[in-house]
């Protein structure tokens, strides 16, 4: 089995954005985090092609304009030109599923979100300190 190019825990949001601007972006997980992920991605001028999800009852529906499909849709993708962004909590389980499809470019929005919030929290503290 091929090894992936990126590791979830080692990547930054900036690395993801740089990679995603040159490739097709697919979200994995159509749950509660999708609206926030889509907002952040669109602020970075990234528009996902579609969303994949394990829940068959979500297939053929849309989340904020993105079609939801099964993981089998990845069969038709060139994995060198595709980036998958995991948007659901069982990150490492989902990463294992993607490895079966030979996904080479895989990132986790939830890991970025924690880092982005930590950065924002530090900035707010700095701003509050300077205003006081």
C-alpha cells in the first residue's frame, strides 16, 4: 500500500491551503462541522468539489451547495490531484478508511480548528491587554 504524503498531526492550515489551491478538495464527513469548515475554506478562496460520508441516508443530499456522496466516489479521482479534508471527530478512524482508497493528501479540519482557535484566543488576549 502507498504511503501518504502528509500526516494529520504534523500539518498546518497554511500547508493545507497551499496544497488545496492546486488540487480538487473533497470533504469527508457531512456532520455539524461542515458549515464552519465551508466558511473557513471559502474565506481562503477554496471551494470543495463535494462531500463524502459513510451515512447512506445523506447521499445525494446537499450541504450548503456541496453534494454528499459515498466514499466510492473516490474511485474516479486522481489521488495525486485530490485533497481530502476530514471534518468529523473520529479523525484517525476516517484516516484509516481513506488509506484504503490510497488518498495521499489528507488533512483534518478539526485539528486546524483547534490551532486557529488557540491563535485567535492569544490575539484577543494581546488586544485586550493593549486596550486596557
